[in-house]
């Protein structure tokens, strides 16, 4: 059975705050450049940039649970 991937969109600010520690956080402009260069997955919706995080979603959790029971 193929695994289903879910994409989670997070604003640049959310992503930076959850990914980096204080003192090592890149500026928003730097992250936008990473997105534009293809170094980081994401998209722009309207005027807001988002970082895309891939998630295996609930189906993989159910699959893992059923393997162990």
C-alpha cells in the first residue's frame, strides 16, 4: 500500500522559530531566498511565504500501530 504524504504549510516566522535556536535564526529575507533558489520547499500564497513540510500523516501512524499489535 503506497504511503500518503501530507504537506504542512507554515509561515516563515513559525518555521524559523521552531527550527532554530535564539542567536542562530536566519532573517526572513534569507529564508525567502532559500525558497526562491529551491534550497527549501515552499510557496507564496498572496503576499505570504510558506515553508512546506512533508508529513506522513495519520495513515502511517495507523499502519505503524497495526504492525505492532
